[in-house]
């Protein structure tokens, strides 16, 4: 059992099941991101944790206590919204102090905590300003400080950076992660941005149609996607259909060619599967020990700055491979036949 436990959560609106059989155990101090497209249920799950939505069924436990029937203001949770949600008629300092004031904290403690929070977010001299006098990034820092000021047990962030421009997002995500690690606060972060989730999280929950398709570390999610959806949603991934010929040693037929993966597939002979491989895992050249190879025809080459992307045709299926852009690098001609090679372990077999 973790510090924050979600046990078989379900949420329906009328006849629509938005969250289905969702279970997750989060350790104290862990940073977990809910990642997925719009409508996958990630924000609804966050709102159930916060107490803004009531689960149709299931349990939510914080520190071993079931809080499903506990009011939001009694859950000791801090929340940061996408829209900042600062009080426009209050100064920065007053916004940060709001939760402490509502809880009845002594005035001197409030003042000291506000100073501490403003220093932590790098705005020690802006306490007297109003929200409209701040940039978007500064407003989101204030919203974070306001959420953290009462020292909550859990911090929830609902796409807090999506309204900001790219450069500020990169800077702020590093700051949020550094603050979270410094305070050791258990954090749930909702985002549709893969890069944010991969760079910030201890673990990622990839959500799809109300369920957790895969839960794992950023490396596990990226390098070993468990389903077709995760594979297609996270990063760039080549996918081709194949037919199992020998399940025991991993022999499949793909694009009219035989490929031996050298591992049991757990599928029956004749079963259709999807093979997947990252562009950077492919190279042009004969396969070496532990590698597999396939013949393909070059369709085009694309200059992408740091890399050159080569697109090939494999029995009617397009594949991309990335090569570093080095001076004097030789690229194959369009229309030429090449041999693609990859480590057998880098070729994934996906489930639906």
C-alpha cells in the first residue's frame, strides 16, 4: 500500500463511463504523471482525488484514510490549475497567504511562510503586485506557491503549463520538479505533453479511454510500450503488421520476408501481430550478432537538423530510420535497395 492509493475507481456521467477500473498506488514523495489525449479521463481522475468529483465506485486513500466522503477543503491537498485561478483583487502575497489565512494560522506564521514561498519561486520582491501586473509564467509560480503554502500532503497539477509559450514551459517544468524534490511532496501531474511527462516524472500513467493502458518509469514507457496505443502515442515509432510462423523461436513473416527474433512470442502460429521499432534503433547495413535484418527500398530522405531521416518502403509499409547528421555522411539514393538492421531486443511485439 502506498501513500496515495486509488482502488478500482469508476466515474460515469449518465451512461458514459469516463474512468474505468482505475487502480494506482503512489509512494510518498513520488512524482506521477497522468498522460493521455483529451477525453481519456486523466483530469476527471485528478478531480476525484481533489474531491471535486465523487467516484461512482471505488476508494481513494491518503495515508491509509479513505477520503471519498471527505470534503475537498479537509483533504489537505494543494491544487494548481491550468488557468492560474489567482484572485485578481488580492496581491501576490495575499494570494499566497489565502489558504493559511482560511485555516486560521497566526499572522506572524503567515508572513514568514509567504516570504519563504516567494523566495522559493524566485519572486521575493513581487509580493505587493497584483496578478495582472505579472507575466503568465510568474502567475503560475504564484499559483504553485499558494498551493504549497499550507504544506499539503498531496500536490495536484492540472496541465499547469499548457497556456504558456514553449520556452517558459521548459524552464518552469524544471523549477516545478526541483521544488517537488526539495519538499518531497507526493505529486500527481496531468498533461498531454509527452516531453513534460518523460522529463519530470518518476512514473507515468498512460491513459486511454478511461483506463490505465500502461504504468511505468519514463524509460519503460518509451522503450517498452505495452500496447499499440502507448506505442503510437509516445514518441515516434515504426509499426508493421506481421504473421507468426514459429512462436517458440519468434519467427515471423513481415513484408514477404522472414524475421527471427529469437524469443518466444506467446502467440499461436498464424496469429497476426504488430512489430514496432524506434527510428533511432534502425541502421543501414548487414545485421551483426544479435541483430535482425530486412531488405527495403528507399523512398525519401529528410533533413531534420541534428538527424537525417530516411524513409523506406517495406512490402508496402513505410518505415523511418534516423541517422546523426555528420559531416561527410553518406545517404542512400532514393529508389535504392538497402538492408535495415536492428538489435532483436529493440523489435517489440505489441498487443492491442
